[in-house]
C-alpha cells in the first residue's frame, strides 16, 4: 500500500502546488505512517476558492438532504471503527481502546448532527402588530476554516465538520501536522458518503504557512480553532483585525477535588484514568488533585502506587496502559516541568524521568509522574503541561478547594468526589469551569452536551456538541412578514386592533 497521500480540493486528490511533502511517524515506534503534501498559501487559496464556489449550491441543498450524507458517513465510520482506531493508535499513539473511543465520538457526532438536519430550530414568536409574523432562521456563514490539534484527530474534527456541514457551510480544513493521515482517511469517508466536490476541502501542512493563510483569507468567514492558548490568542488577534468570527477551544488545567468523605477507591480510579489516559494529552486531563487533610496521605500513597505500576508501551498491545507522547518536543516539555517542580520545592513521589528501557527507546515515552506538596502558585499548579504529570495540592475545606480550582487561568473541566450531597451541590454552584463531574474523573464528555471552557480556555463559544454548537456555525436572520396590507409601525401603532 502506498504511503503517499494527497490534498483534497474541489473533489480531486491533488499534490501541493510546490510538490513539497512531509512525513508522519508513529510516536511509539518511529514507523513511517505517511508522506503528505506540505501545503502553502497557494494550496489554501485554491481550497478556499473551491469552497466559495460550492457554497451557493450547498446552502440551498435542503438540510435533511445534507444530513443524509452525514448519516451515511457516520455509518461508514462505524463500519471501519477497528481499522480507523488502529491507524489512530499508530499515528497518534493513544492506546487502542481510547483510539476506538475517539472514533466512536465521530460516529456519535455524525448521528447527532444528522438529526439536526430535521431540526435546526429557529424562532417563531408573536408579533406586537396584527396580521404579522415574526420569526428568525439560521443562515450558514459561508466558507469556514477549521484548524485542529492532533490529540483527538478524529473526534475534534467531527465536532466541527459535521455541524458546519449540516448548517450549510463549506469547509477548508487544516489538520495538525502530527496526524495528517487520519485527516485524509476521515475526508475519504465523507467523499464516499456523497459529499459534493468543493464542500469539504483538506490541506495538510504546517501551522505556518498553511494555517496562517487560512486565517488570513478574506473569503473565510469563520475560523474554528482547537489547540493551544498561545496559537489561539494569536489567531484571535488576527481575526479581530480582519473582522472575522473566531471560535476558540484551548487548553486546560483541570482538577479533581477529593473531600474527606469521598470513596477513596473510586476517587483513585478516576484520578488515574483522567491523569494518565491518553498519556495526559487531553485538554480535559486531570493535572491537579486538590485534597482535604483527612484523606491526603492515604490518597497520595494510592495514586503514587498505581502510577508506578502503569505499563508503558505501544498502544496496539493489550498489555499497554499508557502510550507515548506525540513527539520529542512534548517529552522534553514534560521533563522540563519535572525539573521546574523539583526546583519549586514540590515533592516528587514517582516518575519524573524519560522512559527509555528496551523498546521504549524507539518512541517518545515519559514515566507517569506524581508530585505532592504542590502549592497553588507554583508553575506546576498553574500551567498546562499536557503530559503524564500530576500535582497534588492540599486544601483546608471545600471552599478552599473550590477557590484553588478556580484560581488558574483555565476553566475547562473539574471534578468533585464526595458522598455528601450538599457539598456536591455547593461545588456545582461555585466551580467556575465549562464542564463539571461529580464522582467521576475530568474526562469523558458526551456529544449531546456543550463542550468548552471558561476564562483562558476559550472565547465563550461551545463546540463538541449540544445545541450551542449551532451558534458557532450559523448566524441569525430575523424575518417579519406583514400580511395586513397596510403600513404598520412597530412601537408606534400600538393601539391597532385586528380588523
Ligand atoms: P497547537 O500547537 O496550538 O496547534 C493546533 C493547530 O493549529 C495545528 O493544526 C497547528 O498546526 C495549527 N497552527 C499552529 N500555528 C498556527 C498559526 N500561526 N496559524 C494557524 N494555525 C496554526 O496545539 P496542539 O499542540 O496541536 O494541541 C494541543 C493543545 O490543544 C492543548 O493546549 C490542548 O489543551 C488543546 N486542546 C483543546 C481542546 C478543547 O476542546 N478545549 C481539545 C483538544 C486539544 P501544526 O500542527 O502544524 O503546528
């Protein structure tokens, strides 16, 4: 099978105009996964042109028909779940059960958004004047630019592509440079499902120049971006200057709060799963545990013990608990934070080093790391590390714990373990994150509810599911239909009676 892949523009598979390519590798083994186009501004312009030409016809295609294509795509993804999941493990590294979950999320989102084809609810409200209708409908925006990260290479694109399509937009997608082959396989499925040429276009390449060119193109009406805060802020500034709509889903510094009355075994399970699942490379990963004094020592011991016994390796092997990090830079960054933590006076309980024994030397592995006695102002407790690194902080009470939780510049996900219903409700009232779990870890959202965060995690939009995703990909048009046959003036002719 050829490892050479192409861009998808105007319904054709084409190389970069420059002829340049780059390679994608398995982060566990170094195996070559594919050779893909290294697109530049010209390729992006071609893709945007195709999307702009396809828009008129696509927006006039009835939404239920658009939705049928989504439905078919979801069915195809489900049928190829195992194959896609294995490719996902090979290109991105997460263990196979999680990779299959990543793929399943695209099935869920496809089905959910296919249902929207027969809803896409507008508003119909009474008019203040007789013989007049007042209503509002959702219009698509036009060409939307989608820029995605590598950590959920199928799920996150599906959160954006399916709603954008069902709403009647056309798309240019720039996936992450670390997972381009998965993006190509995803687009192939939409092509097979019957998407007309130009409606979805794919350009693989680097953030600069490909992503930047997409942001800058005046024909692109919206940038839907998921990724780091650093790049997200940069894009927000550019979009503001261009008067362009932008939806940002950025990083997290998520905490699990464990109160004295919690079920310690349950909390430990949730912490290990949320901190070390996907090797800590989830935006919702737990990187802080905030614990009250009565349970601190027991919990810290259990977490350290479990973390020390996690088995690192190739995610395709059933014996592997934790896969590799995405690339060399990621491992270097996690290790830098281990050094920072030690320098700040945190107590290293376990890990804190590269994992290079035997086969692991071929990939980008880092030992699951746990620090205790971390204080809220330490960089370990404030900054997104995006790897298998967990900090344990102590709080005096539930109020103190909530205050510590809310004190970081991210507000994505949080969790509270308690057996006291009053404390659970207090947390539900006061925790300032976009997602909150009670007696479950910080990961595992479902597509029928909004996904996104407060403070630095985004700019107030919600993607990933739930009705609010439609707000990102449509704009409102209010329509008044006056069938009175005479001039009627709103706010002025207030005494008019039905004739
Ligand atoms: P990233 O470095 O910000 O990259 C995200 C995307 O932006 C990639 O496709 C990247 O291309 C592109 N890009 C880079 N520079 C650009 C520029 N100047 N203009 C336009 N596009 C540009 O993030 P990442 O490392 O892929 O992903 C990890 C981050 O995503 C973490 O912070 C994580 O928390 C966050 N995340 C958030 C959510 C959420 O829903 N809140 C979900 C998943 C992940 P290259 O790949 O070529 O650099």
